[in-house]
C-alpha cells in the first residue's frame, strides 16, 4: 500500500504548486481505463513492484492479479468464513518484496476469529499460509480489515468493535483499534501501551493511509449519524462508543459526513488531497488536507459507478478504485464488479 510512496514526493510537490496556482483540483480527477470486470465483491488491493495489483474477493476468497495494462488471472484462494461483513478483506505487500521478502499479507475472517496471515508469492501463485496475528474478535458486522505497511516497515491493521461496543475503549482488546506489529506479528518496541494497540476508541475502521508529509489518516464508519476521517496520532482515543463525530475529551475527526452521503471504506492520498471510497454514498470523496481551505470536501463520480469499496494509489501515481455492487446492498451492472483507474 505504501510501496513506492517515496518515489512520488516530487509529484506531490508538483501537485501542491498546481493547487496554489488556483487550478480547479476538484475537476481534475477523471475516470480512466477499466482494468478488470466480472469480479465478485473485491475488497483488498495491494500493488506489486511492477505496478500490477493483487485484488481479493471478500466472499469467494479468491485472489486475482490485475495487470496495469488490464486483465486478470487467478493466483490463489484463501479459505474464509464470509458471513455478514466478514471474509477475505485487506491485502498488503511487504515493502521489500523485490528484495527477497516476497510476502503477501491478508486479513481474513475464519470460523472463530479475524486473523492476519502471510504467504510467499512466486511464479504467480500464493504459497502456504502462516499466521501473523490471530484472535482479533469477529462479528456479523464491524470486522475492520484494512492492512498497510508504514514507512518504518511496521504493519498496521484496522479492526472493528465486532458488535461489542465495550471492546473499543479496552486497550487490551484487539477489537475497535488500529494495531501496529512487526512483519512477523510481534509487538514493536515503541507501541504506546506495550501491546498491539496503536490507537483505540474506534467503531469500524476500513481505510488507512500515510500521506506524502508522513501524516497518518484513517476513515471510520459512524453508527447512524456521522462518518469520520481522522488524523491518527500514536496512543489516541477516538471516542467510540462515547461520542460519534466531535466530543470533549477525545480526538476529534478532521472532517465528518452523514452516514447516507458517505459510509467510507478505503482511502488514498495524492497531491494534497485524501480520496475516500464511499459505499452508501456511491461516490469517491476528495478532502483537501492542506492550506487555507483544508477540510473542503468534493464529491466525485456520484452515482456513476455504484458503491465504491477501495481506493489505492498505484506506483505510477494514478488511483485504482474497486466497486462493490454485488455485495447484496448494491445494484449490479453488467460489468460488476470492476477495477477502474482514476487519473489525478
Ligand atoms: Ca470518533
């Protein structure tokens, strides 16, 4: 997810200059090539060093390699228990994949828990699964599921409250958290509470990204009032279940939406904007992260693609998005579900 991020600092600076010149950045993102069609509820998307991506299907457990020029091939199948919102969720590729660490990570719901596993990926096949972290509470809903490697080589995972709101404020529970671990699943030295917890007080986080300035952002589903985009600070308490949106004593969101206009899953950043995949909102939201009008929200592609689950920045600087119209809550079109490139 963050693979190749350092390579785009130059592009980020160019983007900032464009914004300062007054260019209508909200008009700039445009739909590009449809890279894959006929998928069934794609969820995780992680780039390989050559710019192709691995894409997971939540319910089937299949993993596809989607080529940067378009087209897909099956590379593996991860057994999963896909009841409710669970299943094969996030993917991540080890940041040193090209230097012998050819590991692919997956967040998967089993009959008993949510867990993070990793597999070698060679000759277009995923190898044997090894457990990185097991025992993340599972629920019919609120399973979290996003994975991301940070710039320091640590793995972050977002979890949900698994339907038990008492777990989010319990810093010793793996539920309702953003977790930080080593690539082999150990507790890193500088975690704030001596366990896997990086931040807590979350309801259901499905979007993680670190921007070109090194700031950590996460999206979060609200219950029935407000969805959130949060700036993530080590050790922070983000309020759930005491507050939804803003509230005294907790870290306030950077921006909020009503749950009808957003329901945010994946997020990515490019050129000073965050891009948020909206399920119920059937849009890609852009949120300005810098400058005088920071926090400004622009709604893109409203209703044109249906539900959008995931957005990730590719090594070439474009965004790849996935639709989620076959998940029982959408209206499938003839080409669903799809992976589509967005030019920014
Ligand atoms: Ca909150």
